[in-house]
C-alpha cells in the first residue's frame, strides 16, 4: 500500500519515515519489508530481532539513526484509554470495527457522559506526560533496548509446514482434471441422447447428475493444496520460558459451556474442568470459566466439589506426568499404567488417588440423585437463602470465583489455576441466543476478570486428552511470522466410546483428516465449535495487523453484505497520508457524533476522546472497564484494580440488556442467526482477512463423546444441516457476502459455499435413490441402448471416481473402511436429516414456523455399546425406510419379469439391479440400526414406510408417468392383435 510515494508500515499503517540521512527507513535490507521504526523497536523489546517476512536479522546500524514520522494528533481511543505500558495498539487496525446504529439519542445531558468527560479532563495531563515519556523511550538507541541474544534453538521457527509429497499430490490433481474432462464428455452424451420412451425418467436423472457434479466440484477443489504441520514445543519453551526468568507464555482463558446437568452429566463436565486445571501450562496463565446457562444449583454444587478434588488431582497429574488428565478416562484405560513410571511411590499414590476419585464420584452422583426432584419451594443454599436460579428464565447474573491467585492452593501448597462459575442474567422478553449468547457473555466476563489474549473453548463433554495441547497452539499464535494474521487454531475432534466399525460415521474422519487438511492449505480450516484457540482481538471484530485497513465511507452498510467493516473500500481517500488512521476512524463515526458538535466548551482533543468513547460504547456496550480491555492487545488486568469492583463490573457485562444496540452477535463475538454459530463466526473472521491453522498433534489434543445410536446421530446431523440452511437464507451467505474487500480467497469461498448448500443435495439424492426402483417396476431405463462410446464414458467415469478416492486416501492416511462409512452415511443423512432440514429451514426463515422433530427415548440394553442398539421414534426415519422397501420390491419385481421374458431380458436387468443394489448397500447401516439388537423395528416406522411404498406402487401402476405415449399405443396394438 503506497500513499504519495511513501511506503506505509505493514504493521501499523503509518508512514515508514526516513533516517538521519533523509533516506527512506529500511529495517531489513534482504526483502525491504515495509515497517516503521516504532514497530521495529517494539519487536526488539519483545525479543524478536528477525524480519517478519524473510527471517533475516534487522540492520542494527540503520535502527540507531532512524527517525519516525508519525502523526502527533492521533484521535483514537487507543491513545487515551489504554495503559501507558500497552504499546501494542500501534500495530492494530481498529478501523475494521463497525458500528451498528446510525442514530443516537441526545446523550449530552446524561450524567454518565458528564462524569466521564470530567474524568477524561482530569487524566488528560497524565496521559500526555505518559505519551511524551513513551516517545522518548522510542528514541533511545536500539542497543539499550535489546535483550540478550536468543539461543540458536529459540531463534528458529516454532512450526513448519510439511507439504504433501509431489508423488502423491501430482497424480491426485491430474485425476481431478481428468475427471472434469470425463464429466464434460459424459454430460454431452447424456444430453444429446435422450430416452424418448421414458423422457421424464431420463430428464430427472440428468438434472440429479448435474447437481451431483456441481456438489463434487464444491467439495473437491478446496482440497487442491492440502498440507500438514509440525510444531516444536521445545523451541517454544526455549524462547519464552528461560531458566531463572518468569514465563513469557501468553495467558489463556478456557471456556466450558453447559445448559442442563440432567442431560449433560455433571461428572463428565467435572472431568473436563479437571483436565483443564491440570493442563501442562503455567498456572498463573490459565483460567477456566464454566458457563451454566441453565442456572442449575446442581452445576454449581458439582463445581464446588470439583474445585475441592482438584487440590488433590492437579499435583498428582503434574508429579507423574499423567495422560490424559481427566480422571474418569485415565482410570478407564486398558493399558499398562506402570509404563515409563520410575518413581516407587507412584503405585501407592495412584491407588490412593483412585480411591479419592471414587469417593468424589459418589458425592457427585448423590447430588444428581438429589436433583431429580425439585422441591416445591425451590432450592436453597447452605446459608438458608433461596437459590437465585430457581426460575431458569428469570434470574440475576451469578459469578463465583474458585481457586486462583487468592483462592485455595493444592495439597502441596502450590497455586492452582483460576476457576470461575458464570451464569448470565435471564429475563423474559429478551433474546438470549442460546450457546452463542452464552459464549459472548464469557468473552466479556473473562475480559474484565483476567483478559487473556487467547481463548480456548470446549464443549462440556470434550476433555483435554493431551496436556501439551495449549503449547501446540502457542507454537502458531506466538510465532511472530505466523501469528500476526492468525484468528484461531482449530484442533480435530476425536471421540471415545464409539463402536469399532463406527457404523454411523461418528468419527467423521474424512472431514477432519481430508477436508480440513485441504482448507489448511488455503485460508485455513473452518471453526467447528469446540477445540479451538482464538485470538481475542479477532473475536472483537478487529482486522489482522498485517492487513491494510480499508477506509470506510460514511454510509453504515454496503449493498453486498450489509457491513462496511470487512469488505467495502472508501469512496474517498484522505488527503494527508499521515492521517489515514485517524480520518478513517472519524469517517466511520460521522453518523454517531452529529449531536456532539454542539459541545463548544471542549477543545478538539477532548472532543475526539469523547467521540471515540461513544463509538466504542456503541460497538462493545456501556462498560468502560471492558472497553479498556479491548484495547490491550497483550491482555492483562491492571494490578491496582480492586477485585470487588471487577466482580461488580463482570456482573454488569452479563446482564441480559447489555448487548442491546451494540455489535455483539452482529460483527463481534460469536455471530447470531444460526444454530451452527461456529461456521458463521469463522466465516466472518476469514472475510476480514484473518487466516486460521489446523493443528493435528500425534496425541489427540481433545476427546469427546458422540451420539452413537441411529436416532440421536440423525438428530445431530439434522441440527447441523438446519444451521447451514439458515446461513444460506441469511445475509451472510457465502454466495454474496463480503465480495468487495477481496479478503476471502476463492477456493475458501467455494469451501464455505459447500458447507451451506450440501443439505439441498437431499432433493436430487432422494430422487436418484428412487429411480432404480422405478426402472425395475416399469421395465424402462434412464439411458438408451449402450454403444461403445457410452460404455467407454461410463467406465471412464466410474474409474475416475474410484481413482480419485484412492489417491485421496493415499495422501490423507484415511482407511478405506472410514471412507466407506462416510459414503454410506452421506446417503443415509441425505435422504433423511438433510431433507427435513431443508423444509424446516424454509418454514422457519420464510414463514416463521419453527418445527421441531422431537425424539422420545426408550431404555437401552446393557453392555459396552448398549446405546448403539437403542431405537427412538422420529419422523426422520421414514424416508430412508421407504426407499429400502421400494428398492427391495423393485429388485424382486425385476427378477420376476426377467424370468417370465427369457434370457434376452437379463442383459438390461443387470444395469437396473446394479443401481438398486447401490442404494441398498449405502442404506444397509441404517437398516441394520433400525432392526436393533433383537431385530425389532418400531411398529410405527414399519407401518408408515409400508403405507408410503404401497401408495407409491399403486399410483405408479395407475399413472406410469415416465412411459411415452408412443410406447402406450404400440402396447395397446399388440394387445389387440393378440385378442384377435
């Protein structure tokens, strides 16, 4: 980005400036990377003396004499509200944060504003002195600011990209291109050779095949450049954990969310919390926040018990390097627990710890049993007062801090990580936005109490399986060359308790080991809702520091996406390049300051502070403490702050009316508008120019539990598909959102498009699965008599499909069994859950009708995988059951017809039966699951399916729509001749 011939710093957006000789300042003479003196000083102060682009050392001689040309009248919130020590604002593009409303009430008479303006006037002189001191510090010769030289190991990159070998990737790409060519020739043949005797059948099949080809392109091309990554945790420790010095690793806030403790067992949630508290990371850098969105006293009491047990469990894990650090799953391991354990006291302490854990489980189970029946007068706490959350839809916000810096220590006297219970306020008449709203409440609470620069969110049933998982993520986020434009690090989801054959593809291996690796080679993997480490600044709606800001026009939205914060360039450019940062911010705030121009008793400096404060409050809400935290790029809370005051402020930011008329859920935090808020949140970040990274450590970072029975699995898939349909019908649809900025790569856009249109494949899929039965019942087929050309095209198409899959498995390492399970469940979910999601999505988004497909459970059989055989009644089961029945009926009818007509009918029968068996084989796991362990199917499912199949057969015999008129006349003439 060039302004008037003067380069602009790629870090902060200011002019690079000139050195003492009047020449352009250049920090790196290897690659001429544009960066100003202030940013270089900041890098050196933090121990990074290498160029951000090429890794070459900075020229120390040129740094000594450099002069920095910056604007002395910067009117941003960063210069006035942030801590003087927080110099990270220099490298942030605040202009990417958008406001929500274009109208404000007259707030000049509000006492809050008067008090704040007066407080700013009092602090004005102090801030100016601090700014002057900071300027002088920047002018100190760089030799005095340099730290000790890093060791050779610490100076090396913290991660590396392992490209897929060309011997595997080149044939894969060649087959993809070849398959495209074969598809073109195939469709040319199909369209130019219609079947006149069954025109409707032929036309339906061609339309379905075209959609399948389109879907394949959307799914395949984002896998064009798959990569793998390797991390170096030892280098991370050498760089940020030097011997004899405090750890310089960044702090992390863990988020765990739960709603109903009767559906989400408190024991499982407790294991997740314990695994977080025992993670291999400095204890003063870890804080765990549990969001209880159901305000259940059972969750609170369970957390009290968990905090007590953590005093024993955490030191035990760290002393003996236990893996995993969730006690339920550690003690359930069927391995030699003495392996690699050399301390003689281990066996004795392990037995004592197992006994303590069993007692802990008894206490938790007793709490669960007690909570089964709610007292008429509601729950009461130990002091006799009523539990504030007795009414789950109308209760105040609740926060309780356990452990932490001022709390209890472990049994050995060591400090423990902070543990915080949070239940946001609920009041009737407010939209609370379910999980997304709860996560945004945690963002604000954590910003007030601990304000770690990174956030790791987990579902309550996903525990930390690898105690070094946070360090794995920090190898990317704290790397100066990689982490500058990194919004999050996503880990794959792995699961426990799934049957060996993974009948319903719960592991989703193809998605996590194939698709996500492909996206990592583009702009990064999508956010999948759990096991993700966020850069807090990305959640606040800021753009990456390495991305030049897009100055905005005074309009509040654009025609493409309804948002100027991430995609719309300005219609006019500021005249003075040194004021780009300030003027872009003011231009953004034009609509918000019209009523403040009447304030004549403030000078321009004070008015700019007031304007900036109003902008931030319109975006983030009315909390000055929280606004200050958003400006601290490196996180942290001032030591002089009263903890009691912070708790009161934390209660304020989780009030149910806090988000009103702000950008929460629209531009910042978890995005509202879909039940799959994860996809939407990651998509918004990628549109702002951020990238993400996929981290796959050898030992899985996190593990969770998945619904393994058929009904629950389909219900889960239905919810995911419904979220995709909601995004498709919203303004955030990847087909049209965020084009003007050009920050979302095209293959990345294809990948996001695939995530929202895949449910619509259910319509052609269910039609294509019906066609084989129709062909067998009518004696017609979707293709004419096969010629040599047609046979070659069909053979080439099937071979290209097989070869593509084989080569994909070859570079990804996925087994053929996992691939086949994924293919089977693609058909099962497509003809059931996806179909219902499409109709439910349109009813909900267009007609306002919210239809829920309830699932009623039955008792499961005992056994390790008893739930696998549990069958629950749901309407989602009807379509695939009907398809199985009509295809089986069609196969029987086809063979009967061939036996009656003689050997000449067996040739055409082969193609028809092949497609029918293709459907039956893909639906076989569904049929097996429907039968259950005792081969018993819910009667209602059988009745509905047989009824639909019978009606279909009778109507078909009466109408026979796919048979041409000429064929009917010839048939009638033949009958007349026979009668004669």
